[in-house]
């Protein structure tokens, strides 16, 4: 159940689902999903015994790319999503999975800012919140709520727009007015046409430290392919592997990762 009245917009994402869904499966979104998957699997492998069935909460899971992937890997996944259209898409995707996977996934309509309404504190080993904080006006309160959902030693995985590098997208596209304006801003207009918020690494690092889930690792996501069009399709498998290898390397290497479009922050609950 959503905390508000049915139909209330709880997120700055409202109305953007058709445009977001159109970009899925193209090069740009594939790089994002693949990089996040590799980085997340690396962090999970570093923190939990091999084969442990983890309790995972995916807040703002959207179409459910990571949620379904993790369920296929044997974990128990709860998806919390505020947008009815996105929830429908995720449910459709889930219905195509074998019964053993379907029964490990629970999808709930609700606001990620109200996790305390839906779940008991400490009830998850991993909490994901990917591509959501930009639509939230008060991210600190939401992040604190997500951290409370974690058991001790649990992993919080945040994917946010990088406010320290907002001039990169317009600058590398030759839009100099927008590039100059971006230096002093933490707002930007995204590919979906929405004016949204970006986050700074230093500020989120301080937030995570303050809520007892200090930052343990961070990565850049989409260093080289941020300006690829949403409609650009996947190249051959061999070429895609090279793109991913270059992005993966940049995403974990200074100074490249600092100017990535997205930052993947991993905090661990003390
Ligand atoms: C850009 S999509 C990302 C989907 C998915 N997490 C991914 O990374 O592919 C953002 C999703 O977050 C959801 N969302 C935004 N604000 C939310 C909130 N306050 N509570 C729950 N879901 C939210 C949107 O409805 C949308 O499905």
C-alpha cells in the first residue's frame, strides 16, 4: 500500500515511465545495468559467504532488472516501487520466470521514503536504491530509513547522479551555456526531460557515516558512454564486451570514476 491517497505522486519520476522504458535494452542502459551488476556482485562476494541466500530489498526497483537478476541468483528479493506503471512492467517480467524464482520475489507498491511502514528494522542483508535519489527532495531522511532496514553487516547500494561532474554531459556534447551553468548547480534536466537533483560524493559519504553505514567502496558508472543516444542499439557481443571492459576499468580507476555520470556508493551497516 502507498502511504498517500491512491494516485498521489510520491516521486519526481511521475509520468516518466514510458520514456524510461523505451531506453531499456539499448547500449546506454545496458552499460548502466551491467556495470552496476558487476560492482554489486563484487561487493556481495566480499561481504557474504558464497551460497548464502540473502534477503534483498530493491527500493524504486522500476522494471526490476537487478531484482530479477538477484532472484535468479538464488536470493529472496522484495521490490518497493511507487509508480503503478513500473510495477506493472516488473510484475509482467516476473510472471515470465519459473515458479521457483517467482516465489522468491515480492513486489510492493509504496514510497521508498516510508520503508519503516512496510518492513521491520534490520530485516534485509542488502538494500538497493538505484536511480531514485535524484527524484527525492530530502534524500538524507530516505537514506537513513534505508540504512535502518539493514541487519548488522548489511550492504547499502546507492546509484546516484554525480553532482560533481554535471558539466561533463553538456560539455562533451558542445552545449557550452549548459556546461557553464552546471558547475554551480546540483540540478540538471535528465534524458527523460525532468528537472531533478544530483548528489555529491562528499555529502553522501558524510551522510552514510552519520547513519552508521559508512562508505566502504564507490565506483563510477558510465564514464565514456554517457552521451550515447537512448535509441542506440547494442553492438555485437564482442564489441559490447570491450565497451563494458573499458567502462568497468574507468569506473574503478581514479581520476576517471570521479567524472562518471553516475556514482555507485556502497555503505556497510555497522
Ligand atoms: C530511473 S528508474 C530506475 C529503476 C531501477 N532502480 C533501475 O536502476 O533500473 C527510477 C525508479 O524509481 C522509482 N521511484 C522514484 N521515487 C520513488 C520513491 N520515492 N519510492 C519508490 N519508488 C520511487 C520510480 O518510480 C522509478 O521506477
